[in-house]
C-alpha cells in the first residue's frame, strides 16, 4: 500500500521560504509522475507543481518562478521549495504519486499559513 507523509508546513511571514517534504514508502522512481497540489480555504484543489518521467515539470500559473519541485530517488522523498511566500499561498499542501494508468495516491497534507 502506497503511503505518503508530508512535512515541513508551518506559519511564516510574507516573503519567507519553506521547504515541504514528502516521504514515500515505495520507490518513486517506479511511478510515472509525482507532484504537489494545494487546497486553500473555500477553494478547489489545484496543481502546484509536478514532475514526470524524463524530468518534465509543470507549475501552476500562480507559482511564477517562486517554487521548485525536486526529489531524492534514493531516499524516496519529494520536495517543494517555496520562496517569496504570499498570503494567498495559505493552503493545505498535498503530495501525490501517479502511475501511468492515472492511478493517483495522496498524502494527508501539511498546512502552510502565510500571515504577517
């Protein structure tokens, strides 16, 4: 059974940085893609960043160069480096793994709050 555990969320001020981590109990190298989604208060879940085989990355339009997705395939950890955080980035951030048949696995999320 695939298990994903996010960590690294917290309360930060606007302009600060956070790095989220997602530990997987499976070899992430064996999956087609991995990524991060978020769901803000009263909003729908949206893509933050993803990386697929071959290294192709996709980012939400709101990222605008502030976030970077990466992984440690030896440790099976997925990272999301977030810089210049804004209050509108406040959300629960979810890690995901996706198989080539579109089967998707989710973590339980980690809260990020950006507030002065």
